[in-house]
């Protein structure tokens, strides 16, 4: 069955998978969604015997139907290789009554590696398929992890350039150093005086500026996105939920067709949306548990049916989730509106103009498979400390937000028996100060890299290469700008007047 992709805001825009990947953002600011969610018609016994790479092909080939078998397998082979420090790619660790799906064993020790390791290969393959002559300029805003993962993925890839905007004072020291030390003649990193939502809005405005796009085209460039708005990011994320379910079955932890819960720490809503798509492919997921930090716009949405970004923006210890405009939620809104582009477009206009919208009661009923809650800052630290003291297992702040919400879910629902996967989205080494302070406040006097070594010692885990390589790395990117200067900075990189 051929799967094509249409805009969430315009029924008339319908493209192939490769075209959707190249464009990134659909017209009128919409996002590309599949015309149908394909069924995963492979039994769990077969899946249980598959490697991660084989599972990736089984899932992705059903979505990316204009890629040949050889093209897709080549992309997968180049993506999921020795860049990952374990053959499993995504290990499952059992601790405190849940299974932590470690999505941080790639080159930049965050879950973004799972999709951004393959996106450059999907994109360059798509460019060849569509006879694109221009260089592709990846334009991305990051709340911390996407930036480095995208930079690492696209660095020195022929025919591409990448520009990453990040909030100058809204990421961890390790996250910032990972980005500003990035090598590669085609890489550009810019700090902005503002928050992630402002960076993301600025990037979207650049994408929607037709006159600027024409200027870039004349100069031999065209924009695309590595943010999770790109369907080439979303489809690879579906894979690890399927793989995790098959691993649980292979271990004997679940029976055939036994439902599981999935808990995801959520900011931009892409990672949990991938689980939603996995469920609609046929994966037996009982509850999709959406975990927010103190920027709890999504928790409030699930509780009230009202999405309202008109609130104070809070800087937390889980900065990758410090987001008030969850871009990928638009895809879910489109689906629960009955795939109605007009209804969705009207709600998104309301969000732009008023900063809020309310869904109908009928739409709310279609969210029954979700549970939402949030974990405050003190609670996050307590989860890290108690899990370490009880089990010796150390998690990062984002994963702790998810674990905290899972504890609340169990208390509120009494659901103690459904096997549950918690998406562990970043290595604790990426947020060493917050993690170590949570375990013992006496650590605060130490330097960041002293904390790295102490975390390695008490957690009995080797320091990841991603951290070792930035200990003494030289800063290569030092551009900082105001939000309203973002387009000018892009023009400056390409010598456009």
C-alpha cells in the first residue's frame, strides 16, 4: 500500500514520503501526516527474533513507501552502527517496577540520536530521488538535545548545511558545550537572547517567508528541518517502541498481545506521538502517559481540553522540556478532529492569534488512551535520589519527570500490574550538576567535569565518549543574536544581502 503525506492544514497538499522529508514543514505552516497509518502485520514471535536494524526496516518500510528496499536498508545500515555503544541500540533496564528504555546510547547521548542518526541519509537519498540540485540547509531550533544530535548527524554530509538556534541561557552547560564545539565546515550554531519557543517561532517564520526562500534558491540553497516537525524524524521514533515490546516478549516479561503502558517525558510531543502511531499500527499499548515538568501546558490540556500557552515560562532542570508551544501536538489534534484540515487549521489560527484554543467534547473523548500529569522540580530531584538509593540506578532529570508521573499514575489508578516502559531520553551525564545535586547537595561545590567523574564512580558506568570529547574541546561557534535578528544571521552565513 502506498502511503502519501498531506498537510494538517490543507487537504490539497499531498506528497510522497521523500518529498515530505525534503520539505520538512508543509504549506501554511501545517505538518505532514500519513494518509493512513499502516498496520504492522508481523507477529510478535518474529519481531522478537529481529535485530534493531531489522525492526527498523519492518516499521519504516511501511511508512516510507517510495524508498526502495535497498535505499532504506542502506540508510538504516549507515545510521545504526558503531556510533551506538551497544549492539542492542536501545537496552531495557528493569528498575523499581518499570522498564527503562535507554534511548541515549548514540553519539550525543540523547534520544534525538535515534532519529537524527538516520535523517541525513534519508534526506540525501530523498534529494537524489527528487533530482534536487540545490544544497539543503537544515534550519533547526533546539531546547538542548536536537541541536547537537542534528549537528553530529549532518556534519560534513555533502550537499547539506546546518544552522542551529538555541536559547543562550536555557540549556545545560554540557548541552551548550556539545553544540559550540561542533566541528564541520557546514555547521553553524547561534545562541539567541530568548527561550526555545521564541527560537522555534523564529525558525517557522523563516520557513514561511516565500521571498527569502526565493533569494536562497537563487543562491543555490533550499531549507529543510531536522526538528521533530519533519516526518523523517517521527517515523524512526516509532521503531523503538515496537522493538521494546518485542524485547519484553523475548524475555518472557509479557505474553503475546499483552498490553503495556508507555511513559514519555514530553515537551514538543514528538516522542509520545511516535508511540501513538505505534499503537495505531497495532502495538498493544494500554495507556500513553504524558509526563510534563513545571511548564505543564500539556498536563493542563489533557486535564481540561484547553491548550493555553499564555503563562509564565519556567526554566527547569529538565530544559529539553521547557516548551509552551508543543508543535507535534498539532498532528494529534488533526487526528482527533477526524482528519479534518479545516477544523485543525482554525484551532491553530486561534493559537497564533490568542495563544489558546479549546477542543470539543467529542475530541476529548478520543484522548481516552492518554493520561497526563507533571512532576515539579523538588519532586524530580526526589525521584532521582530515591531511585539511586533504592536500586543504584541513576537517571537524568527528564527521565525523572517521567518516573515521577508514573508514580502518580499508579497511585491514582491503582494500575500496578500493567508492564510499563519509561522512555529514558537522556544520559544522566548530560545533566550532571542537576543529577548529582539531587543525590547529595554537597556535590554542588565541584566543577562540571569533577561531577562527571563522580557520577561515573557512584553509578558504576563508564563516562560516555560524547562527554570525554568535549572536556578540552575548543569553542568554534560564538555567535549570539536577538530573536528578531535570526533571519539576518542566516543571510550573513550565506552572503545574501
